[in-house]
C-alpha cells in the first residue's frame, strides 16, 4: 500500500503551497486531485486557440520587496510566472453614477488621483489610505515579521465592518461608493464583511497591481514542478471519497477507484464542509459538524468569456468595475428582472506588448439557486433548458456591456459562459461559492475556521482558513505548515 508523510487532498493554490513548503523541508508529500488539471481556481481552459483564466486574473504587491514578490521568490515562481503591470494611474476603474473613478497605484498617487475627482475630500482620502496601510502593517504575518503565535490581524479589525469603516471616513455618498467599488474582489456584504478583508485586499493592489500573462496555470505548473523536484508526487484524476480514521487519528484516504493510501499527516485543501462529509468518526462531534455546515458561503458568479475579432478591440490595461445601482453594495441582491446589477470587465493578456485585446471576461454575481434545478445532472449532460439559460444570461450580460462600451458586440467572434454549477463541478466549492466561507464581523470567531480540526493529524488549508486570493491563501498555507515546522522557521526561510 502506498504511504506518505503528508497526504494533501486537492491541488488548489493552498494545497500546492503546503506541498512546496513541506517537501522543501524533507516531508514526503502526496497530493491527490480529483480533476485531470491541477490548480483548482488556477485552472485555465482553451477555446479557439486562446487560454482563459477561471479564477485568478490579477495580483498585487509584486514590486521587488513587496509582500507577494517576497513569497514568489521563496516559492521559486519569479521565472515561471509572467506578469504585466496594470495602468499605474488607474488599474481599477469604478463606474458609478454615470462617471468613472480611477484607483491609482502607490499611496500618494491614489490620494492625488482620487482627490482630483473629489477636491474637497483630500483629507478624508488620506485618512482612508493611512488606515488601510496601518491595518496591513499591523499584521506580523502580512509583513513577515517573527511572531510567537500565528495571529494574523488585530481583533478590532475582525470585529468591525468594511462598510461602517468607509462610512466613518466620509459623508460624501459618491466617494463612499467609490471606496467600496471593488467589493466584488471579496464578495462584500455590508455590515458583515470585516474591515481587515477590505483593507488587506485594497492595500495589496494599491501597492502595485499586475495582470498574469499567458494564464494563471503557470503558477500551479511551476509549484508542481518544484514539488516533484523535492521528491513529492501529484496525482490528478484521483478523487478522495473518504478519510479513514482509527480511534485517535486519521490513517488513510480512500480514492474513488477503491484504492487506499496511508499517511502520517493529512491536509485538506477542499472546503471544510466537503472535508467533514468524508469523515465518519465520533472524533468529529455533532456540534462541530453542525457549526461547520451552518456557515454561510460567499455568492457565486456567472462569467462571459469573450473572443474578439483580431485587431478590433483596444487592450484595456485596467479592470472595469461597473455598478448600475444606487449603492455599490447592492450587486448581490438582484432580482430576475434587474440582473446583473454590477459586473467586472477585464481583458486578458496574451503577451506583455499588447495593443489589442484578443479575449476578455465579464463576471457578474449569481446565486446558486438560479441553477440549482440542474445540480443533479452531470457536467456536459445537462438538458437543453440549461443551455437556454446560459444563452439568455450571456446575452443579457452582453447587452449591459454594450451599454457601457457601445459597439463592443460587433467585435465579438465568439463567447462562452460559466455558471455557479461550473465552479461547483471544477473546484467542488460549496454551491460554486467564489471565495468560500463568508466572514462576518458580527460572528468573528464562528466564521473564522481554524487550520486545526478535531482530528490531531488532520489540518485544513485553502481560502476557507485565513482569507481567499493569492495572498490570503498563501498566508493560510503558511499558517497550516506552521503546525509542522513552527511559524518562525518558515518566516525565517522566506526572509532569507
Ligand atoms: C471567479 C474568480 C475570480 C478570482 N479572481 C482572483 C484574482 O484575480 N486574484 C486573486 O488573488 N484571487 C482571485 N480569486 C480567488 C482565488 O482564485 C482563490 O481564493 C484561490 O485560488 C483558492 O485556492 P484554494 O487553495 O482554496 O483551492 P481551490 O482553488 O478551491 O482548489 C481546491 C482543489 O481541490 C480539488 N478537490 C475538491 N474536492 C476534491 C476531492 N474530493 N478529492 C481531490 N481533490 C478535490 C478541486 O478540484 C480543486 O482543484 C478568484 C476566484 C474566483 C472564483
């Protein structure tokens, strides 16, 4: 029977980063992935010769010395992942109330640029920037400072909401909306989403923002190559259906082909609710099971993947966050008739010297309930009603795009769509949730999931612990690996 020091269930970013750190430190790693392609949200797909990202479009803090650059250097990713810097004077653009407002890179540039749209608000915008900078700098883990316990942020920032913080900054309603205008990056819910999530993500991109060139699968492939070089194994098409235990610990995983693989330690990179479904042991008490299962997940999305006719659409080196409601927080509360209330429009980068876009994506919030009636049928075998639904929603979203970018429709050669069911099929997140468990500042301890489980040798990693996104998940993986190596040893390794 095969045996590993550490078995990792799922090859999403969190699983791969754990695999990298632990294999580098001498552990024999086996990663088991249900899909034929590794990477989870880092997966790409090809249509008409173009590669499309599915869940990693732009990243931040990649200037030399900035936080993600330091992680990428440690993870040996710098040579393999190609990046293109977004427009420094407007990498994110917020379309609200008939006007467009620019988020610029660099703290001073951000203040200057936004103040030119809100001349009387300079002091408030400066206060906003100082505050999010303070929050990011206060966290030892987000600054790679040695610490005594893997705490990642002060309790106050977990207990207060992003929306009330923004309200405290200014009474200017338009500015409030602009400061909250990228809330789709964290599926923000007013009076629920904690301040630290808003602050860490915005600070991350304001420092510097970059498009991944040529596909986000380069991150997964590079990490996988390093893990293999360190002696680890990665098995695609290997779905874990059960985690076996004895009376005190986890002992093995069972795969869908019936094979059993033994391990000394286990890390689950899949959703905590999916993890406990695979455990049939009294070590997981009913109260823990109920608590995990009762956690609300962030909303899912509907995505349009566009292929443009060559040489017709000028490449936009920024992301366009469009809102058609009176409040940018209202995008999730749509009805059938007014969907979509907001969308995020992004061109993808095939190479670093593009002047025309070849592909783009338009992402809009969508509730799982809209597609739940097809959940029992398998991917690729859904009835004609599902195709009709996708077509109808795709055209609706295209119409909204056309209103903002008139004439865009005539330059589209083909388009493809994905729904919450697509994400459920390809990443197994609950109900296709975009970023996993919804953190709620009113229930901070209940909605923060620990990397430890009730089983002493089974840990969790991925976007459901710590936070989502490339930085949140990487730091989450470090928190998980700290259980094996100690947090300061890892921080020291990265700093060296
Ligand atoms: C639409 C979208 C856009 C995004 N855009 C960005 C962005 O621009 N920038 C950014 O930083 N972040 C972005 N994110 C967030 C980011 O992609 C995720 O937070 C992160 O990649 C999640 O990583 P993870 O480790 O939690 O694993 P996941 O990506 O969830 O992967 C889990 C893996 O486990 C596998 N698995 C599941 N069940 C089993 C099983 N039983 N057996 C074996 N394997 C199994 C899955 O197939 C999958 O490969 C985006 C996410 C989405 C959905």
